[in-house]
C-alpha cells in the first residue's frame, strides 16, 4: 500500500475585526473627550481648587521668568519660532505635499483634514469659553485671543501625533520611531511649558490643549483605520 500523503496543516488566520467593533482610536477619543469636558466645566464654573492650582503655577513660573531674562528669551524663541502653531502647520503642509507627490492621496487628505479640524475646534472653544489670560504688572510676553485651550499645546500635539502615525504606517525601524517619539514628546511638552513660563496661559489651558490634541489624532487615526478596513476586499 502507498503510505498516505502528508498534508500541511493551515496556519491559523488572525480574525479580522467585526464591522461593529470600535477601533482602538475611538476609545482614546472618548476618554480624552470626557476628561476635556470635565476640565472645561470646572474652568467655566471657576472651581476654586483648580483655579488655586492655576494661580500657584502661574505665579511661581512668572517669578522665575522675571528673575531669569536669558531663560525667558530662550523660551520666547522656542515658543514664537520652533513650536509656534504656524511652524507646526507649515510642517503639516510639507508632509501633505510629500504624500501627494508619492500618490498617497487618502493619507494626505486625512492629515490635512485633521489639522484643520484641530484648528477649528481650538478657535471655537476659545470663543465659547472666553477665558482671560493671566494679567501681570510686569509681563514678559503677550498673546492674543482667549486662553482656553492653549493653541500652541494643541497644535503641537495634533501635528506630532499625526506625524508619528504616518511614520508607523511606513514601517520605519524601531530606532527611527523611538527617536521620532522622543522629539515629539519634547515638542509637545515644550510647547506647553513655554506658554506657562511666559505667563500667557494657565496650567489648565495647556492640559486642555494636550487632551484635545490627543482626541483629534485619535479620531483621525481611528476613522482612517475604519475606512481602510471597510475598503479591504
């Protein structure tokens, strides 16, 4: 008798997510949105423990800014040129043009739309909340529009988050991704800190900017992955 021909056992396939299941970005977006709403409400009603914390941080940093003019100037340069929202938006424009040149129209559209969404949400909330910025007898810097949320913190978070997502999509090596993540963390944290140090924002403004930025990125990435999943054959 001929021995039975061995048959290969098929490898188990990873089950695809069911259409009804939420993408991971949806959970992040929901969580950050809820925390932001809670923060907004406490700011709007002037909850004293939070307002006291805002004042304490603002006064201590302002005293340092007055005592260290060299450090203040360095923070002003970083805030006005390196981490300025227009610098971040110019970076996004460059990335979008690069994606279009490579023929990646959908990611380019998503990045541009997410950046515009972040700017729109930021400006709408500034108008609706109308929070006054810190007022000093000896200001070291000035800023326009209302304080809540911090535009610098939010724009840096949205821009860096989107760029990290794009880098992950390209399959970049772990070394490059770690370096990019470090630069992104320094930029996001630095953008918020410089605004506090220069006395033009409250701590809660910066926290709201970070949270809203994470929320926008999560919505953008989650919706893109959902669309990509639905387009798969």
